[in-house]
C-alpha cells in the first residue's frame, strides 16, 4: 500500500506539471549558435531534465544570439522582454548587463558573469537585490600566467589578447595593473593586445612585440569564436599559449584553464527551477564555481618543440595526447 501511494503521488505530480503552464525561458548569448561552448547549452537542458522538466511539454527556449557583436545585445534583450518570457538566462557579463538594463521585473539568471558586484549587476553575493542572480566566474588572469610559467619556465614576455568591449575602461585598467604586478612577481612582462572583432586576429598577432614568447587569451565571446585561428597562429609562431576555457586546447593551443562551464550551466537550471516555483532572485545568493579544469595539449607541445614537466602534467585534469 505504501508503495502504491508513493507511485500515485508521483504520478499525480507529473500530471500536474504536464497540465501546468508552458514556461518560456529566454536565452541571451554574445556567442554564435555554432560555438565551442555549445555543450554548455545542452548542459542547461540536461539540468532541467534532471529536475523533471521536458522541453516542449513544460518549457520552450527563446534563443537570441549576438554572433560575437556585443552591440546587438541590448536590442536582443529588449526583444526577449517583448516576447514576455518568464525568465531570462544569460551567458557572459555583457549579456547580463544588457538584460538587466532591459527589464527590472523579469527574473534574470546568469550562468556565467564576472565581477558582478563591482559592475553593479547585484548588490552583494549573499543578497543580490533586484531581479538578477546566478553563478559568478572566479578564475583570475594571474592564475593563467602562473600556470603557463610553471609549464614553460623560459616564458618571460606574454602577449595578452582581450576584447576591449568585455569590460569598462576603468575596470580594464585596474585589471591590467593587477595582472602586470602579479606577472612581474614571476618574472613575466605582459603586453596587452586588443581584439575588437573576429577579423582583427591577424592584425593582433602582427602587433606582438619582439621577444614575445608566450600568449594568454581572454575568454570573451569574440576570442572564443576565433579560438581555431588564434591557436593556429600561435602554433605557427611556436608560441606556448594558454586560454581561458578548454575550447582553446581543443582548438590547438598548448594549455587552458577555467571553470567547468558545463557544470555551471547545469547548476543554473536549479536557479531557474526555483524561480519558476515562485522564488525571487533577490533571495537566491550568487554562487561561485566548484569545478575547474586544467587541460594540456601534448600534441601541440610536440609541434612547437616543448617538453612539459611530469609534475605539471600530473596537475592536469585532461591531457590531449
């Protein structure tokens, strides 16, 4: 009888969910639909499935892609507001800011964003305030410099590729000051090189100063979309390169480090579930990542004539042979 009652209760819950509202989830991304991080999109849907939601029955997705053009994000966010979605899921800081500027009422969940308190996205991590919450990025640039130096001790001058639109000017200057200071502590000089759009990659490499013997690549939408080109040019110059996110090693760079974005995207589904059940973003604390990935591409190491110490390989979460 107990088993039968439990079965009936579960069946009743499933019928209630099936007969309930068809939720509309907006998805705002600076990326292209075809992107190395598309697995994270699937991870969110997987997370929703683990919570009992079936796409098409319980919810539908409203995707808006900026295709690497950050200036499109405000209009795409406004379009999701006009579509009257129930919640907006954002990937990246620019998209989160655009969504926040577009609406103060529709709940917003960011599955990745950086410096959310400093940028005014939330009031605090513990009490976000307003209609925005989610998961904050936590890896710093100096960490990548240190990992590259550990793997290739001869590195002394690192070019840092970044997208100038991914953060405000004052914030970028503060970040660069910290990056240079921490790099100097391990005898590394940093040369910032801006990349405004995908077509600017060859010009950025042409700007690399004499003596550059290392490369660090920011994890912004534009650079993620051009990872194949960046890593190919780095290999041609025999530059050991480390990127923010595992797609850079998949594209042929020497190393990558960053949060496990699939895990963060899957965890974002928990936020969405709570909000659809009535929770307010202001009452849902911002969380930090719990899983990180160091990936080393030994094929690339061989191509550019490097031998990676076993002590460094032993720290890797994955080694591409």
